[in-house]
C-alpha cells in the first residue's frame, strides 16, 4: 500500500516541486475543506437562530465585505512580516473563535449577534491567511513550475471548498448544530500544524523598507500595479468580468426558479454542476497548457464566459443550462489558475502580498457592484436582464481587450526584474533556467 501511495503522491505532486510545497498543499487542502463546510453551516446557523431576513442577509454580507475592508492591509502585512507565521496566527485565531462558538452552542446560549460576530471574525482572519498563503508558492517552487503548482492548489480549492465542503457542512449541521463547527475547528488546526512544517527560503524583500507608513506601503503596491502593463490589464479584466459575472450570478437562484422551473434541490444540483466542470478543467489543464499558449487560453476563456451569459439569457431548458454551467465551471478553474500564475511570475517577491490584495479588491469590488446592478435590473426589467447585461458588457470588453490578451502572458519576462535563484524548502537549489521545461505561455479569475 505504501508504494502505491508514494506513486500517487509523486504523480500528483512531483518531487521537483519540493517537500515544502507538499506541506503547503496539504495545509491548503485541509483548510479549504473546513472553509467549504463553513460556507453552508454559517448561513444555516444564523437562519436557525432568527427568521429576520435582514439578519440572515448579514451572514452573506460578512463573507463579502471583509476582503474589501481588510484586503489591502493584509497585503501590507504579508510583504512586511513572516508569511508562514501570518497564516499560522490567522488560522490559530479562527480555531479559537470556533472553540468559543462551539462552547456557546453546547450550552445553548448563542445569541444571533454573537453568531454574526463569530462569522465576521472568521472571515476577517481568513482574509489575512489567504493573502499570505497566496504568496508562498512562488517562494517554494521555480517560476517554470508555477503553472503546475497553482493548478494543484486550485484543484484543492475547487474540489474541497466548493464541491465537497458545502454539502458536507449541510449534512453535519442536520446531525447537530455543533458538528460542522467542530469539524472546521479540527481541520483549521490541522492546517496550522501542516503549514508550520514549511521551511521558507531567504526572501528578496528590500531591507530598507520602512515598517511604519501603511498608507505609503499600500500606495506602492497600487502604483506598481498601475504602471505594469500586464498586471494592470489583468486586474482590469478581473474587475470588469466580475461586475458582469456578479450581475448575472446575484439572481441565479431566481433565474433557476422562474426561468428553468427548478426547486431548491434542483438549484443545488444546478450549482454543483459548475464545480464538476471545474474537475474536468483540472484534468485537462496540463495538456491544454502544453499545446496552447496561455494568451490564447485567455482569449478562449473570455469568449466562453461571454457566450455563457448569452446562452443562459435565451434558454428555458434546465438540461441545456446545466451543460452550459458545466463548461463554465471548467473555464473558471482554468482562468483562476492562469491568472494567479501570470501575476506571481510578474510581481517581485516583496510586492506579492500588496499586488495580490489589489487582485482581491478587483474580485470582490466587481462582485459587489455587479450584484447591485443585477438586483436592480432583475427587479425593474426581468430575471433575464442581468444576463443580457453581462453578455453585452463582456462582449464589449473582449473587443476592447483582444489585442492586449496575448501580450499579458509573456509581459512578465519583459517587465519584471530578474529574479534570484529560488531554493526548494528542503535546501535543494532550483534547477537552472535552461534545465527546466518552459510552458508555452501564461495567462484571471478567482471569484471566491
């Protein structure tokens, strides 16, 4: 059995990625399962404590607002402090909050205000943990292995956070209010222990960086993003396409009920199909990037997303809409992986946290703005109006951006300063640049 497990591990996580990256993947996958459980259990907990629609809606707001409020500051901390310790401290705080929540549930003394406060604290801590964790892979693997490394991390997020975690959280909640939060506490604690095994190589952050002025540090990350053509275009793409995506997906449950005739169970299956499509993207990603430049992958992805909105706007067939969701799920995984890789290759190590936080602001800022637009359109025009808006907006932006897309993939090589040799976590130096296979290109979005 042991040789079989070793063979599977070597196949999924090749030895050249280093032992440190394997610890990072184990921590990421474990924490993502806990986060996925919370996606379902959090709103269910609030709904079990009150039938006030406004208070129930706050549970959703508390998952969207913290990245906008704390994202830039989290980026500053990631660029100034030990990133591994930030992950450990943030996830350790989450474990403590979960233990308090479990204790209050066990004695049946949890008011709705305390539940909302706990959910808010968990999300705030997650913002800091996720920002710091997103900067670790370029410190652990060579630049030419970032495509593979990010594909493995994204596959864990997709499978455990989006596909397995939410239904598991719902099942555990049905068994007892305490169980999903107990499971999350165990998984988050395990994630802390796993990431503690990392041994990071020396950093290239400027030793002269002043630790005091947070505003100056934030502005430095923003200025770098604006002045770098590829990363600026990538951030703008993420922002615009999350506005159109957020407009359509904000009314997805109403669309499924009124347009497709689905009940609650049908809607759950409808959204799960997208995650299943992401698994297809996981399987095809390596072969795809070996034969197609990531600039062309980006172009194809934006076309797929644009046509997704059009297809959903015109169809009334639940089966056809489900097939569209399956394809969209594969596209979303591929976009998320390629955009992370492009950004990590282009951004200097000492700016990874701050530029990553600009990406977070683009994602959630677009989603919030899009959800407002979608709600207004659906209320005053009809439930398909947000999808027509998303189609028209996406199509216009694809036309405007078309020529720039192929430049994004290789712009990191033209604009980024030479990067130092990266050692693996176990002390082995990275192979020389000419000894590593170079992927044909690079190429947006992580929506959650």
